[in-house]
C-alpha cells in the first residue's frame, strides 16, 4: 500500500457538518483539524492503492477541493547514498 497525506480545506460555516460527515464515513479518528485555531482544514495520513482511493476518506462535498499527496519515508541507507 501507498501512503497519502490528505489535506481537506473547508469553510468555518461548513465546519460542523464536515466533521460530522467525516465521522459518518468512518475516518474521524484518522484526521487532525486546525479548526479550533481558525484554520479550517483537516489532515490525515491514509494508506490506499491510489490518489482516488485515498480521497474516499474525505466527505464527497470536499473531494474536489482536497489533495491526496503521495508520501514516503526515507531510510538511513537511502539518505547516505545521495
């Protein structure tokens, strides 16, 4: 599986609805939120086969605005070989 960093922006007006929808689709515990500091975005690291599958962790209302960025971790041997 591939790891994706999800960034999901929303408005203050839509905040409660988006958080509730994220809970309804089963991903509330995957996300961290900036909302209490007036930064209305959610972030999560999701394992998925591809970007489209990773975005299924986001309520459908936000999928067009959200990003799924493929991420990797480097190990010490890779870094040393650079």
